[in-house]
């Protein structure tokens, strides 16, 4: 191989290495965000279930509405 070809290959390799590092960092950030969103969904679902349970207990009696 001639010297220019070796330099070209080394340059491309360095660029690809940098690109891989950037992609890895982006993937790590995305995974952290996904985990945060999943936790938020779990909390909200729990709150909705609690609210549903508390409303269900209050409305459990079959009383006639006031307009009857």
C-alpha cells in the first residue's frame, strides 16, 4: 500500500470511531429517557388506579339520583 492510502484508511477509521462514540452516547441518553418515561407511566397508572378505586368505593351504593 502506498502512504496516501494508509493515511486515508486511518482518517476514515478515526472518523468512524468518533461517529460510533457519538451514536453510543445518544443511545445511552435515549435509554435513560425511556427509563424515566416508563417510571412516569408507572406512577401515573398507579395514581389512576388509586383514583378509580376511591371513586368506585364512593359510587358503590346504588342510590337513586336526585332527579328521580
